[in-house]
C-alpha cells in the first residue's frame, strides 16, 4: 500500500507564475514585513516596515501592469487573469498604498506592532486580489476568509481603546455569520449543479434547466446574503457604522474602499458569470436590495455628527449605487461598476485622509466640528474634502458625476430605468449630509481647541506591553498635518477633480473590464 | 474665435486672481505674522491689513477685467449674428466622453445669442458693483463668482444634453458658497438658507440628470442608433410618447424650480433675503433665465408630444405664478421680496409665452427673458442703494421721501419701474404683448386671466416706487443722490433698457428663426387636433359645396387648386 502511495506521482496543477505574480508579491511582502518587524531598532520598525509594504504594493502594481492585457485561467481554472481582475488588483494596490501612508504614524500601527499591522494589511489585500480573480467557489471562499480574518484583527489594533476592540469583535461575529451563510449557499449551489467552477455552474444551470430549481435558488439567496454582509448592503449593513466608527481611521479607510472593491468584484464575477443563466430570478431581488440600500444608507447618514459614521452610511448607499451595475448583467454594467469603484477609491481616500489629519491635529476626534473653519485655517485639507463631498454627492466637474452618469446609463439601458431614478433620489437625500460638511468647513468658525490642549485620558496598561512603547505620548496633537497624509488627501482630491474633467483615461482603463466575462 | 474662450475666460480670471492674492498675501504677511499664521485662524485678518490692500484688490480687478472682456466678446457675437441665419454658428464640437456619446459641443443660435449678451452684461455690472465693496477673503469670493459666470455661459452655449445638465448643476455650487460665506444675517440662518436653496434646486436638477440619461439611452435604443447626447442628433431620434411624458415632467420640474414657478418657489424668499445683493442681481437676472431657456432649447424640441400633452398644465402653472407672484408682491414690505415675487410673476409670463406653443408667444418669451434680466438687476441694485440711505433697512416702510433730493436716482428708478410694469413704449411691453398674443391664439380663457397680471404688475411696481421714493420721509433716512461710482454701475444697464425700448427688433429679429424652429415640432403636435376637427371640415365643406370630389389631403389649397 505504502509502496503504491510512494510511487504515485501527485499531479499538481500547472502553476503560471507570471499570472500569479501580483498575488505572490503581496503575500511575499507580508512575510518579509512580518520578519523585518521583529528587528530591534525602533526606526526600522516605524519607517522601514511601512516603506517595505509600500514596496510590495508598488511591485504588485507594476506586475499587474506587466500582466495587463492577458486573458487566461490559472491554477487549473481556479483564478482568472483578465482585465477585470487586474484592474481591481491595481485599485486595491493603490488603496492599500494610501492606507499604508495614512497608517504610517498612526497609533494603531504602533500599538499592534508595525510588522504585524502591515503584514495583516498586505495579507488582506492578497485575499481581496484572490477574491477579485476567483473563478471557482473554493477560491472565492478562501479569498473571502483571507481578506476577512486579518481585517477583524486590524479593526481591533488600537487595543487599549474600547471602541476599537468592540469594533473588531462586532466585525468578527457579523463577518463570521456572513461567511457561514455564504459557505452554506455555495454548498447548496454545488449540490444543485455539481460544480464548483463558475463556468461549469453556468453551463449546468442552462443545460439542466435549473434556473428555477429550489435548491439552486436557496443557494443563490444565501450567497447573496453572505456577500451582502461583506459589502454592507442593506438590510445586512447594521454593523457598518459601528465598526467603521470604532476601527482606527486608516483601517476604516481601507475597509471602506478596498473591501468594497473586492466585494463588488466578486459580485460581478459570481453573479454575472456563474449565475448569469438565472439572472431573471436574482435580478429583481438584487435590484430591490440595491434600492433599499440606497434609501437606507442615505437616510441613515442624515444627521450623523461623526464623520466616520456618516461615511459609513454613505458607503452603504454607494454600495447600492454600485449594485445597479451588477443587476443589469451587461458589459456596460460591469464597466460602469468598475469605473465607479475607481472613482469611489479616490473620493473616499481624500475624505478619510482629511479625517486622519484632523484627528491628529484638532482633538475633536472625527466629529464634524473637527473640520469647522478648515477653509480658513488649512485650505490644503479643505479643498480635498470639499471635492470629495461634492463628488460623493455627484456634482458635475467631479469624477463622482461621471461615475453616477455611467451607472445610470447602464441601469437605463439594462431596462432598470426605475433604479436609475432611485439613484438620483438617493443623491438628492445625500446632499442633506454632504453639504453641511462643506458648510462647516467654509462657513463655520474654527472652534476653540477643546478645553485647552486635549489631554488624553491615560491609556490602560497593556498586558505584556513594554514601557518603551510609551516613549512618545501617542495622542499629542500635531501642529500641522503630516506630509504623507496631506499627500494622500491632495492627490486623491486632485484625482477626483481631474477624472471629473478628463475622464477618458479611466474609461480606456475600464474598457476591457467587461469583455472578459462573456456578457453581451 | 472659439466659444470656449468666452466660457472659460471668467473662470480663468477668477483662478488667476485667487492665485495672485494668495501668493502676494502670503509673501507680504510671511514675516510679520508668521506666528499668527502658524496658529492659522488669523491668516485672513492679516490680508485685510494695509500692507496687503493691493493684494486684496487684485482679484476684484481681475474679475472685472474678465467679465468686461467676456461682455466685449458677447457683443461681438451679437453683432456678428445676422438675423437670417438658421442653425448654429461658431460651433465647437469635440468628443468629451466617447463611451457615453457625450460631446463638448457649443454653438450660438438665435435662442442664446441675446441671452449670453444678457448674462455677460449683468455679470459685468454685478462685478463692478462688487468692486465697490470690501469683501472678506476676496480671492475666494471672486473665484466663486467667476466660476458661476463660466457655468452659466456654459449652460447657455451647450449643445449637448449631458453637457447642458453638467453646467446646469455646476452653476449652483458657487452660489452655495457665496450665500453661505458672504450672505446676510447670522451664520446658522444663512447656512440654512443656502442649504435649502441648493437642495431645492438640485433636487430638480438631479431628476433632470436621470431624465437626460434616459433621453439619450432610450432615443438611441428605440431608433437603433449609437448612443448620443448631442442635441441636434437627438432631435432626429424621436422618443416614444410614453417615455417623453415622464422625461418631460422631470425636465419641467428642474426648470420650474430654477425659475421659480409658483408651487416650487419655496426656496426663493429665504434665498433672496440672504444673498448679497451683487450675487442676487445675477441670480435673479440670469440664473432664472436658464430654466426658461431650457424649455426652449431642450424640452420643446426634444419632447414635442409631451409638451403638447402637458400644455394646459404648464399654462396653468404659469398663470398661478403670475397671479400668486403679483399678489404676494404687493403685500410684501421687504423691497427685495417685492422684486423676488415680481420675478415669480414675470417668469410666469415667460412660461406662458413658451407654452402658448406658437412662434409669437415664444418670441415674446425670449424677448421678455432679456427684458426681465435687464430690469431686475438694476432694480435690486437700486434697492441696495435705497437701503444704504435708509439706515440699512430694506423695508419700504422705512424708506421714502428722497425723490426731490435725489433726482437722478429717482429718474433712474422710474425708468426701471416703468419698464418692470411693461409701460407701452418699453421693450417689456412688446414682450408681454407678444406673449399674450400667442396665448390668445392658443387658449383664450387663460390669456384673458393673464391680462390681470399686467394690471397687477403696475400696482406692485408703482407701489414700490412711491413708497421708496415719495411719501413721507422715513425715520433715519438720509437723502443723498446717487454717487458717481454707483452711476457707473447703473447707467449703462438703464441705457440698454432704453435702447431696447426703442429698438427691440435687435433681439426679436435675431431670435425669430431659431424660436420658430424650436417651437415648430411642439406646435405641430399641439395643433393636429384643431386642424383635423375644424379647418379640414371647413375645407371639406367648401370643396363639397363646389361639388368636386376631394382626393387630396383635404386642405383648402388642394381644393382651390382644382379648376
């Protein structure tokens, strides 16, 4: 017996290292960063580690550009390398780089130890990249877990702040429920179709006439719920505001942007490829979810005094807009979704960078007062946030307008005109919370620094914490925004404006994204 | 010369002014106030110091230069436009977003040639008026002001539906800042007013956005053509009546809010009260015209069946605006709100003319757009002058009795007031006459009721004039005639009013052909009922009387052509 086993050659799949290279750069970078983080010098930990993460992300970006234009399935059909997955990986790398810059001098990275923080971040991006390329339900699930588990930890990295821990725990519980639901759904779909491969599932649905099979539909419903949890689609969004508010702001920025990119990427590939034959069953359901999400997100954001909570609800609403591109299941819809994801990356990064800067500067946390009078005191922060708010609201001359235009265009030509109207109604409601932020910046008075210098309550001692960590008091307000945070804010704001005036480069980039999915 | 220069010249001047002021302001205040600028919030009080007086003036001067240059260009375009031309001239057509079929297409025709003249004239006047005042943070003020001019000119010149919508939405944003940052009243109050104004008007605009996208997509789908938003292409791709109707209503909502028309004017009183007068001059004089212009440029040519279908509804809204606006205007005591509600009434007349759906009414409406802009801006400026003499109050009960001490001001005011009430001999009279003539042909009953509006206009205009200048001298009123600088602002516009009174043909003849072309499809859609029911029966009766079997189309000409 053992002889048989010994002589049997294990036939592994052919590994296309070129196609896999962006993912390898990310995960390899995570290992390197983790090891370098163990080195003794404080300077190495605080500066070399983030620099190495940036290097890994830059390598990922470079490798995706190198692979650009490839159309292939790798690892025995588990992953698909095409314009969609490469473009999403590119966006993830950019979003990740922005996160690294925002987290460079953050409390979270220091408390969690820099090596771990950045290794978790890179692993999570790796999971997202895997998810965006997944072409097989197993790869999908692995990608999802690889993205989620590091994120649960990242949310709790400010481990001496109660809200951060609460946020991490909440996300862990809700995320696990979502994952379990998704896994159940995937199992049911496997049961119905006998396949894990997306294209085989699609073929099985059409050849066996399963489009109205109860087992399959139950599976689809469970998958929809699972993914809705991940991408914070109402009514599965309740965790979003709490988790976003509690998590360290750079992590919130990362969750808001990157998770959404990955989740919408898997929505596109799973629903528009594997389940395309059942589109008439899930189409109306997803459209209804999108409409509910748009309304719930926008109404929830009204009257929020915490900017992070406001942006959390706004991200719920934006998920609703994005789903409109999934629902129509056309190439145009895919392109519009990816276009909006790119725009979404820039406008949210601009907003979060300003919040990070103000949190470290003003001592009002992420309250709206923290940006009051910013137009007078620091126009370099006020303009990016203004552009970001206008863009999120969909005002012309910003990229958000073009993105929304594209999505409505896709919805109308896909026969979902009413969803297009819901999108604009959502935009109307959204003016009610985006414009007051602008008003606070430009029309408000700069507040008196809260009770002199904000003296932070002494943080509870950390079990196993070493006194050397306390060398510089973490919450000392800085005089002016740190250059790397300012850089992210200004660059993202400028991109928001630039792509609003000259959107053609972005259109060229997303042009191929829809063609790989075999839609019409 | 490409039209882009006209559009972007003001914005460029605004940006340049802001850059110069920031650069000089910083270098001048760098040394002595470095401590303060580090703390931040005193940075702008430093620029108000004597060292930076010239830096503070630069944005205003540059803005004035830009608006006057734009006015010069616009006058050139008006002179260049020969009345007989049909179709667009000076076309700029570049593909902006090829995937969406959106072109950056600009052009001048009879519909917008006078309106860009109006817009540039009023912006130049308002910029001049603004230069007479000190502004807190002038570089930002003029930046927003100039951005507004660029957006308004863009909306007037755009020949692509998506581009029009973009400019239409964009032009509101500078006003959000201008009202919120430099408006009158306490901060929370003005923030509330500006938020209300912007949300109110953007609600309409966003509905219009979805309707515009639907127009492009559905028109190309229903006709099997590639996606396009260029207006001239869309006119060749008729939409089904069902799609037209909801799309038309969305557009109408946007335009009526902007005007404002009666049930949708909720933002107006607060907005008018809080706007700085220079901003209000262009808002009332120019922005409201974009709404009316949108009907002529977009709604009537693209959705003719729907326009015909909703003709009565629109006429009733117009009528309600006339009656409501006039009636509220003569119960108000705030001079600004009198001007505001009179605008509601005047815009009602313009809507009335457009939806008479015949060339006379629409031509009158187009003339009246120019006229109303020309009278309301000087009227508001005079209100500001009077308020300055009445201790800052804009309440007409606190004004009065200065006509003899201020004869020039009184004379200028009289001209404006008489033009407002459409005195025979003024261009406003010609405009209203044509509008009523048009409506008379379309809906007799509505025309008769609308006549009441003409009478009421004289009531509120004269009431304002008498209460503000005659009567008893108000408490704390300081009687002093108009100063030289204020004359420089006011006299040019008043002379344009007088010029149009003598020679309204300048506007009428330029607009004629384009208006006819714009109204023709809707007119055709509105009239077949009548021609089918009345005229042909008459013709048929005639031909039967002549005992000749009619094989032709049944009109009189065919019958008469038979020997």
